[in-house]
């Protein structure tokens, strides 16, 4: 029986590592999870309370494909309150996490054979979704010389014409950030060169210096994707949103109608309360900052002293070429002999990722302390 080639894509290795770690835990092994970008806290209290009320008072049926009108209005208001940017609620699409947003954006904006550029290292699901849609990925190598981001001058040097560009600010796996002026220049470059900009902003709110800038209203044809998963701590609720330009609005709506019908209604009703939880959520960001400082201080003592900047998000991307020639082997060693789950860099960079691993510091501080203690013991062994 025929099996489609679409499923023969590379795995999302962070999820494979999580499965392997869970299997070891099920056998009684003690593990510290640093492999996935998942906050250790539950959803904010007001969100959980709102979900309970919704179960008692709502039928939890379908919503419109674009999402609950009230939630779309609240998201638009957030852009005015937080960024000083005017967003029409008609541009807001509520999605099943940011993952659904990427599928909708790529399917609506690009045709088979188009070329879409992205930073390398970068989030692997971009590449994998694009490949399923028969869209060519144009990797742009980035490193310390560009602060691990794609910049306008980087785009000027491209030899290959492109139809789209994906930027992530803060980035995954590096946590690096663009300045407002750098994002403005990239958005202007895309508009001037008829290139569709897709701006991944799912780590907004988790920054350790200047706040991240949004691409909303910086480019007429840009797509902005955000999520309730990271800052809001609602990963398993599978709820996110897009800001779509007018020329894509109907295409995205029709695609969503057919692919998903709508985002989970219970999650939409609960997410209405997420914007009222800043005090609780900012306290979590303060903990991420503390976790980051612990790792920046202690990881070098365990041999991990070549680290990307981590301006935001909750990751440290470590060059481990002095420790291994193949990062998956090192990750397996850490899993079995140190009881720590981390992700190999080849998940994010198929070319040079064998020299890197990614640590997530979204866990509780006591688990981060436990992790560094284990790493120090592992180094001595």
C-alpha cells in the first residue's frame, strides 16, 4: 500500500528527546527536563478559573473559523496597550497554537516551488512544514557576527531570490533578539523586494533587557504569529493567534475552515483572561531570568562556556565542539549518565548543528540547580 512521501520529513528531535526521557522516567530513572520549551507552571489562575466557568455555562461548540469575536478584539486591544500599534480585529485569526498559524501562513502565502528564507540555526518546524508544502527552504547561516539574527545587510548579500522570509524575535534556539531598528530595516527590505515577511513573536514577554518589537504595522504585507503557550504558560491548551494582512485574510479563513474548523473553543474562552495575569506571569519571567543567571554562571564550570546571547525566550545554545564531534551522542550521554534531557543542535541546524546543543531553562529554579549539579558531577566522571 502506498505511503505518502510527505511523512518522510525529519523528526522534531526535541519531541523525540522528550519521549526518550519520559520512557526513562517511567522505568524509575530520575530526569531533569531541559529539552523542550515548556514552562513548568500551569496556566495562570484566572485562566483556569475562566475555563471552569466556561464548562459550566457554555456548550463549547464551534466558533467562527477566525475565532471568538471577543477574543479577537481583546488581542487587537493588546497591541494598542502593549506596543502602541493599531490592529484591526478583522486582521486577527485565533489558531490552534502557533503551529497552526505557521501552516496557515505558509499555505496561504506561498506556492509549490517558492523559496522561503530562514535563519540557520532556527526552529525546525519551519523547515519541515515548508518541505511538506513543497516550498524550498533557503537557509541563511547566522552567528555571533550578526547576533544570531537575519539582518537587512544579510539579505542584501543573498545570491538566491526569495519569496518569503521567516524571522523569530526572540529566536529559537539562541534566544537572540533584533533591535527595533533592525526589525524595521528587515521589514522595509521585504516590502521593497516583494518578499512576504513572517514574524514569529511567540516568545514576546520573555525578555531580559529591552522588550521585543513587533512587526505588526511595520510592513503592509507581513504576517505576525504569536501564542498563548510561552509567556502565558498555556502550551497544552493549543491556542495562538495571527495578525494577517488584508490580501491574505480570506485565504487564511478558508484554509482554517477546512483544516481545523476553529481553534479549541474552551481554550479561546479561557484565553480571554490571560491578558489580566501580567503580575503572575511577570513573576515567572523573573524566575526565568534567575534560571538564566544560574546557568550563565555554572555551565562554564561544567565545560559549557561557549554560549549564544539569550536575550529572550528560555534557551541557551551552546557550542560543544570541544566536547564532541556529534551532538546527538553527547545528548544521549547526558540523558543516560547525568539524567539530563537536552536537545541536539542538528534539530535546528542540519549543517553545523552537530557542534551545538540547546538547554531550556523554563523549569523551576530548584530543577535548574539540580541540573547544574548533575552536569558538574558528569564532567568529573
